[in-house]
C-alpha cells in the first residue's frame, strides 16, 4: 500500500541520509588533524555522525510523513484507529536503541583506550616524574597505548604548564627555562603536568583534539604526540574571568632540529 | 455509584479575595489562578532572558569585544542562563501547567496544600527581581550559571551572594512545589481512579517531583557552603585554604543534571496530552511510557559526572558515566517512538499546537543525538565547553521545552481564557520560530567543533560569518515573539468564543466550562478512567455517555 | 488551620475527609524530611570526599574528644523516647502528663545545645582553620540549627497544649505528631553524624 507521499518521503530521506554520509566523508567538519589523537578522534566522529544522521533523518521523515499523510481532510469527522500498543513493535524499538548505544559505548571505550585514556595515571607512566610520591594527579588522556611504559619514559618530553589569569606559562624542566609559547618537536610525545595559580582554566588545542582542565591545587596530566609541523592555537576553554576570551597562546610544532636550536637558545634564560 | 468529593480547602478565603483581573495579583489559593500567575510571571522573565540573549548575539556579531565590556558580558550570560532555567523553564513547565492541570487530572478541587502552593509561587517574583537588580547594585554574578569556584569566590562578592540567595529561594519554591505535586497525585486522587488510569502528565510530574525532592536540597547545601567560602572565608572550595574545587562540581551537577530532566520531563508529559487529542488517537504505549519516565528518573540521578569529563575524574568514573548516560537514550527513545506511533494513522488537525509539538520532536531528537555523542568521553574531550555544547542544550531546552510551552499555550489557551487563539498568526509564529531557531543554533555545532569556546566575548575572526548567521537566527526568534504577543493579548478580548471543549477532548479539564469555575466542576468531579479513549466509538456518543454519567 | 467544610456531604463522610487531610500534611512532612535529609547527605558526601581526597597534614590532625558528644547522643536518644511518651499520653487524653513530657523533651534538646556550645568553645580549632574544621562546624552547626528549630517547635506545641479549648487534643494531634516526626528525624541525623564525624 505504498502511496505517493510515502515514496516521496522515503526518497527524500534516503537522499538526505546519503547526503549526510557524503558530507562527513568529503567535507571536513573538523579542523586539521595534527596529533596522533586526531585521526582516532575523527574516526569516532564519523561513526557517530553517520549513526546520528540516520536516526535523525528517520525520525524527521516519520514525523513529516505522518503530518502530510494523516492530516485531517476537510469534512472528515472520524477518529483515528484506536491502536494502543503493539508489543513486538515496542520490543523492537527498545532493543534497537539499546544495541546502538551499547555498540557506541563499547566502540568509544575502544577509541578512548587507543587514545591512552585507560592507562592508570600513576607516576611511572607519564615520563614526568612527580616530586612527592604522596601527590595525587588526575589526568586527561595519556599517550598511545602502543608504546610500552619503558619506551615512554625514555621518549617523552616533560613540560610544566602553569595557568593563570590570563596566560599560560610553559616551563621546560630539562632546560630550566620558561616560555610563553609551547614549542614541541614533531613526532615526540609530550607529557605535560599542569596546575593553575588562581582559578580553573582549560588547555585546549582543537587541532590535537585534546582538552584538560587546569585546576588550582590539583595537578593534572596531559600527554599528546604532535604529527604535523605548524602553529596551532592554544585556547582556554573554562570561564576564568573577564579576559577568558583573550586567554590564548600558541603551540609551535617544529622539526626536531629546529626545536633543538630553539631549546638550546633558551636554556638557562627566561623568555616570556 | 457514590462519589466523594475531595474537600475544597480554600472556600472561605476565596470570598475575601479580589475578583476578576485583580485576583492574579493577590495571594490567591486557587490552583488555576496560581498556575496562570506562574505562566505570566515566567513569560515576563523569558522576555528579560531573551533580551539578554539578544545582547549576547549582538556582541557576537563581531569578533572583538565592542558592544559591552567584558565583565558585563559575563554578567549577561550568567543572568541569561540563570533566568532562563530557574525563572522560565522550571517554573513554567512544572509550576504553571502542573498547578493548572494536575488537580483536574486527579479529580480534585485544588492542590493538597493550597497555602504552601501560593507561598511557593510568591517566592519567585522577589527572587527574580533580586537577581536582576543585582546588576544595578554592584554588578551581577559573573561566573556563569554553574558558578564554579574558585572563580565564583574571587569575583565581586555582592553579585555572587545575591545570585546564591535568589537561587536558594527558587530552589525552595521548587521543593515546596514538588512536595505538593507528590501529595496531590498520590493522595488526592478521586476515589475510583487508578494510578494507571491517570493522564501521562501526572506521571511526568510525579517523576519530576521525585527528582526535585531528591536533588534540589543538595544544590541548596552546596550553595550554602559556597556562600560560607565567600562571606566567612572558609575553604571548602578554595584551594588556597586546602579546599577542593572538584567536590563542588560533583555536588553541583548532582543537582543540575537531574535539573535538565526537571526541565524536560513535564514537557514530555504535556506533549503526551496534546498529541492524542489533535490526532484523535489513543496515546500509544501508555504502560511503557510510564516505565520509561521512571527509568529516566533513576538514570538521571546517576549520570552527573558527564559534565566533568575534562575535570579531574579518574578513568573508571568517566567510563561508568559514559555508559549510564548513553542508556538514557533508550527510555527517551521509547517515548519518541510512541509519539510517532500516536501520530501514525491518526486524523491530525494541523493546528499551531500540533506544529509546535512536532517541531519539538524533531528538535529534541537532534539535541538528544548530540547529547549521546557528548556522553562519549573521547568525543566530549574535544568539544566540552565549546559552542557544540551550547548548540546541544539549546536544541533541547529551546527546541524542546520552549516549543512545548508554546504548543501548550496554543492548546490550553481556550481553557484558560474561554477564547480561541488566532490560527493564522499561530502558524506565522511557528514558522518564524522554527526557522530562526535552527538558523541560530545549528551553525553553533560547527563553531564548537572548529575551535570556538563558549562564554567568550571575542573570538577568532574566521568564525565571524557563521556567528552573524547565528545572530540573524536569533533576530528572527526575537521577531517571532511579536506575533505571539499580539495574538495572546488581542485574542483575550476579541478571540472566538471557545466553549467548553473546542478540541472535543476527553481529559477532565475539558469537561467543565472555560474558564472553569472556582471549584473546577459545578457538580461532581467526573470519573475519567480512559483519558485517551479516542476512536472507540463515534465521539458524540462518547460525550453523551460522559454527560449522562455526570448527571 | 483552615476548617474544612466539604460540600454536600454527610457528617460521617466529613469526618473521613478530615482525617484524610491530616494524613496529607504528615505525608507532606515526610516528603520534606526526605528533601532535608538529602541536604545532609550532600554535606556528608562532601565531608567524606574531603577526608578521602584532601588528607590533612599530620600536625593539623586533632583527635576529637568523645565524652561530650557521647553525652549529647544520649541526651538526644532519651529525648526521642520522652517525646514518644508525650504522644502516648496525648493518646490517652492525659494532657497534664503530655505537657510534662514535652517540657522534659524540650529541656533535653536545650541541654544538647548547651553542651554543643561547650564543645565548640573548648575545641582547639576555629571555623576557618582548615578544611576539616570548616566541614566539622558546617555539619554540626547545620544540625544544631535543626535542633534549635525543633526545640522551638516543641515549646510551641507545649504552649498550645496548655491553651484552654483544646488546640492540641487526641482529636487534633497533628502539631504534636509533626514535631515528633521532625524530632526523631533530627535524632537520626545526629546518630549518623556522630558515627561519621567522631567514630570513623
Ligand atoms: C532539558 C535539558 C536537557 C536534556 C533533556 C538533556 C539531555 C541529554 N544530555 Fe544534555 N545538557 C543540557 C541540557 C539537557 N540535556 C545542558 C543545559 C547542558 C550544559 C550545561 C552547562 O555546561 O552549562 C548539557 C550538557 C550535556 C553534556 C556535557 C557536555 C559538556 O559540557 O561537555 C552531556 C554529556 O554527556 C549531555 C548529554 C545529554 C544526554 C545523553 C541527554 C539524553 O537525555 C538525550 C536522550 C535523547 C535522545 C537520544 C533522542 C531520542 C532518542 C531516540 C530517537 C532513540 C534512538 C537514539 C539513539 C540510539 C542514540 N548534555
Ligand atoms: C533554559 C533555557 C534557555 C533558553 C530558552 C535560551 C534561549 C536563547 N539563548 Fe541561551 N543559554 C542558556 C539557556 C537558555 N537559552 C544557558 C543555561 C546558557 C549557559 C549560560 C552559561 O554559560 O552560564 C545559555 C547560553 C547562551 C549562549 C552562549 C553564551 C556564551 O557561552 O558566551 C548563547 C549565544 O548565542 C545563547 C543564546 C540564546 C538565544 C539567542 C536564545 C533565544 O532563543 C532567545 C529568544 C527570545 C527572545 C529573543 C526574546 C525576545 C523578546 C524581546 C527581545 C523583547 C524584549 C522585551 C523586553 C525586555 C520587555 N544562550
Ligand atoms: Cu583561562 Cu579561561
Ligand atoms: Cu547532564
């Protein structure tokens, strides 16, 4: 009993869904992907987007179709059918979302693990050695779990981040100097220990798809590996006062040699 | 069958109260008067909150901070969020419609505690005025509606303290209301009416009131501690004195996540009343609807930490909250599919009420889907505290709750006033709102993903065009209030006379005159055991039955 | 209290309705006490988290003395029992003994407050000394506020029951029942508070 309006709605919604899927694969809705995290994130985003488009277009089509097809024609005084329930149907639409969210949950767990989020944040794991063994740190995502802990400790570059109203300061413990811009070598894992001097701030680099609150009295850890040279904005993402909107800095990702030059030039001097 | 009529406890005092228009300005004990008081008062605050939103959108038409000073911007957005949530959505979907409808639905002549009810309402105007006036005293609170310490401790104290006081008053009002609703629904039910025969809005209000009673006091306690930090210099949330800022966030969201269901469950209930009447079909899946409300109530209490994925939370906690949050999609989904099934095969009158209800379904599904995305920790880490979140919740609070409020006004206006609203203007209102709303908030998803944080007065110039698009949408939304206002005011004098039951509905509030008499029904309260019994017989027969039952 | 005059009903039904209404007020009070209990639950949760996450420096740790709080616990528990006796007396329409027990309960409550004050003044830490101290005072202070309110309520009930004309009788015992329920609630909270603050 397919009616013209049914066919049209079906066609329109299929083309909308196809269009949505096309968009996600061909038009970049996200900023440039410049860290080892970012491609993993973008994969998750695509999956969520496709599921979302299908669900949304489906519901949209069902509502619009009902409004057109089942509208009251002039002169019609009848009631609709007195259907009150339909058990198989209800089981179906309880089960399907349950399966979808279960899948999404497990899948994002996997993604989170691949981002290194499930690594226990005890002190051995983040290259940066914490002074007091009693200190509790909390963290954002760790490093890629492909690396073994030993490797990590050898490789990762420790940076101490201090946030304050309204600036970030980056201290390089190896060279014992402070910089207002974050310089990092491409391909190397950076391990940041962050703490705030006053209120809560947040360290966000959209191109890296990472964000972590910087909290007073509570150090947090954030690890990432940049994969593309370039200058990317560091944005404070937590309301921290009138100049919150202006609290920005830059992360400069450089080839290792250029980075080394910069590092040597700054060692034992204070740059702001 | 003998029918016992619940006592009307406000009979004497009613005689002393002003009649006509003036009774809306009095300490009236009539639940219908209180309902209208909530509605009108809430709408006035909505205009103020909307004016503040307009100021935000004007500021954001240019990437630099030029329209107002930066700290004023923060005050404006704090006031906007607080007013919209605590003075518009919560009082209106709970207080206004709850007070007006619940006694009808349970077959009572008033709420269980009329005096408490009036007190609950009269806490609101002073609290709201106090909140707004703080702007003129020493600057309003400027730490966002979340008031995270230590920012809320270090910003000027006067505004923050006034903010805390008014939120405490509003929370108290909400708790009194919740107690009243629980008692009315469970205890004042007309004899012969079973729980599972109640209209769906009663169940929604029961669930909401449980959430109110369980979670609002925690917010009150938290804000009391926060005010100690500000006034007495204790260190609960002040890290320089050894305090812990994360504890505040847990306590705050333990209230404020349930609060989002306090804003939307009653709206779900209202839609469940409106859809069957205008599509002339029974509400589909009544039983599963009831269970899904209770499931949402339960899950709503255990998912709060999804607002804190980038704060200091340990990994296991993030995971637990991801899974729990995602599962809210299941009971919510059941409700949405049931509504579509209610529409399906009906005889839908395409009037403004149903248009706004369907607009709600569409918008909320989009907001819900972005919500489920936000619940995924790895996804949320990138978009937390960006315009993506702003888009998510405006799709739900505006596209959801506010659309339902408009829908309900179109639906119940005839009952409130005895006159019909103008259909044509209603549709213009719908189209302007729907288009403006989507134009305003859809682009914000993109903004958030691409690097625009929320709560900023200045931003990267690459976002200028999209922000202007969004501001243009906000302009359309502001314009859309004009036809609505004209319609509501003009129709109250010149509207077509509605009669008892213009929609030929079966729920009890329509089985009396419009507007209803002081005691709701002149005779005995009708016993409606099947509020959604459409389509069984010809309507006229059904009415004849009910009429004869009344005799 | 408004008098309730249900329309077109026989006196018998009226009686039924009346009882029903009194019932609702107690029901409302229970709902309110659940809400109030949640406030305390929030405070307890905050206290326990602070204790787990922000341990104090060793030199700031102070062992609380137990005698006074134990006395306080006994005072409150006994007062719960005496309040119960007052209720029983009222049921037997023995208003003299009801008043006596009410008075005893109120004085036990006041004794609790006094001994709480003594404890406050002998403690070696002040409100703003450290996180632990602040939470201690916030919790006990908020509870003390409840006790104060409860004691006032008892005194009001006592005063009302002395009024001629029977403001509080075995027919109209809602005020007494409400105060009693509230008082038991405050006691219960104290027991939890005592365990969490002093014993754990
Ligand atoms: C009425 C208000 C309301 C409602 C109902 C919701 C509902 C939901 N919200 Fe939202 N939310 C807010 C108001 C609301 N929210 C506000 C105000 C904020 C910001 C606070 C601030 O920081 O200022 C926020 C923020 C917020 C965050 C934090 C974001 C961040 O700050 O980083 C998260 C994360 O998990 C979230 C998730 C959800 C989810 C999963 C739902 C779910 O309940 C949605 C469920 C609904 C559906 C899913 C649609 C219908 C279902 C189907 C059609 C079935 C099929 C679907 C699937 C299988 C997916 N919300
Ligand atoms: C709960 C309900 C709710 C509602 C209905 C709205 C409605 C709107 N909101 Fe709001 N919003 C919030 C809740 C809500 N908001 C919350 C909780 C926040 C977070 C705050 C925080 O971060 O702390 C927020 C934040 C927020 C932001 C982000 C600010 C920032 O982070 O920097 C923006 C920006 O676009 C915005 C815009 C709008 C717009 C354009 C509307 C429009 O829909 C409004 C439309 C209405 C009108 C335009 C009224 C028209 C009437 C007039 C103009 C006449 C005026 C007349 C008189 C004064 C008499 N809102
Ligand atoms: Cu720092 Cu915002
Ligand atoms: Cu939430």
